[in-house]
């Protein structure tokens, strides 16, 4: 079976959508599927992309960076050309632009949309209405969480809809065997992800005054592209907790593994922003679970499907500092049990298990097309 994955982002550039598309492509390739990926190239890191693509087990085609209108024309042209050249059995769209483009081009090929949540756009916006309408043109719709399914207003009983959570590769940190750094804190608290209001590092900072009353030696480590670092540092200074925060910036895989090994509790207190930016799942939580790190995450977003509440971690109201502190207390008092729960939980999200569910959808579509 030949599958084309059209993704809005892709490694080696950061991003959850790209990481998901790469893992899906690798798993389907491992199962004997023919895989072709179309994605955007970046203005920076072109050489890095070339090296990455050359080592990939399947073909990757990148749309050159350029002016918005020109890039969109290149997307359409490349997509149409590869439909004729490669003749896929199925096209998988992942990300907003691929979703809109694949929906808008009539073909006889089965179409699958992977919905991460961020594609929907701001509530009541024209973009949201256009995106929701486009989603209805797909033969199969795969939201990565129940939250994302509901965000798109999809009927749980619709046979086209299958909620399939994000997966994680068990060997994610196998190669990260360099020396671990010295990461302070008792407890050591960590968030990994772009430093933004959507990822919710500000919510953890707001909870620190309450947490420090219970854990005076706690340190909060923030790893990720420092997009909103200045605003969050200003917030920390206003609350008098800046000495208990370390901004690491973007980190290597080796450094990330070292930080997670030192972490007592992983936190992802994400918020839904005014622009409609949401956390559709929270793959960084599963990556922490791989190393036995329990997590505390926000209710009211896709993180509810990324944490087994009371087993692999806790779900809380991200805006309630007392609730956050209570959750840290609960996990720390029984951390060994929560660590085992995290390992069991992440085992159920291996790409072997998640790949079975994707294969069921793809094979089913092929049979329908042949009937």
C-alpha cells in the first residue's frame, strides 16, 4: 500500500505535528507500506534537512521556503505532480495547510485527516469555519484526543471518526547516553516545550509561591525555544521566584534525557489561547513517562488523554495554584507508585500499539475503495 503523508512540519525542525508525522511514516514503513512525505522546507537549517532526508528510510520532498503566495502555489503544484507520479492509495493530511489543500483538490484517492487541534483556529473565526468544513471532505478523520474530536464537533458515532492518541518510540532516548547534567531542585520540576502561553509555563510560575511554601528547595526547569521567556521571567521576578527557575532554551536530545532523568515531576499546565491555539495531546508527557517520570497536566485540553489520572500522574485546574501544589504533594508522597504507573501507561502508547490502529484505518479504506 502506498501512502502519501502531507505534513505542515517535519524533523529535523521542532514541532509535535512533525514528530508525529515522522513516527507514523517510520512505523508504516516498518510494516511494509510504501511511504512518501511532502512537507515545507525552512528558511534556516537547509543543510541539516538535506542530511536528515538522506538518512530517512523513505522519500521526503520539501517545498522550498518563499513568499506566502509563491509557497502555496508550490505546495499545490508539487502535490498534484506527486499524485500523478507516485499514484498513492491514500493521502494523509497533518496540519492546517495540508488539511485545506488536500480537502480542496478533488481526486479519486482516499483521504485521511489527522487532527491535532491547532488547525481549528480561534472560536467563531472564519478560519475555524473553513477548516471544519474542509474536515468533512475526508474519508477518515483521526483526532489525537477526545478533546480535539469535540473541538471539531465530530460525532463519536460517525464511522469515519477514530480517536487515536499520539504514540511514542520506546527507543526515544536510547542513543542519548552522554553525561547527565547537574539539575538542582528538591523536587526537580520540569516542562519541555516552546516557552509560550499555550504550553503554560506561566501557570507553573504562578503556582511557585504556593509550592515553595511546601518545598522551599524546589527548582523549576524550563526547556524549549524561549519564545516568551522575557515575559515569563518578568512574571517570575514580580512574584519573587526567579531564583527557583532555570531557562535552558532549546536542548539537545542528550541534555533532554539528562534533565528528564533528574526530574521528579513533569508539568504541562497548558492553556487555550485567545487565538484558538490549544494543546491537542501533549507528546512531551509521554516522553517523560518513558523515563518513569510522572506528570501533572491541565484539564480542559487534549492533555486529559495524555495522563492516566491517579496512575501516571494528575490532572488539575491549571489556573489554581493550590490545586497544582496539592497535585505535586500527592505525586511526591507516592512517587515510586506513580513512576511505575507512568511506565505502564507509556507502554500502551508505543508506536507498535498505535500503529496497529492506524493500519486498521488505512487497510479498511483500501478495502472500501476496492469494493
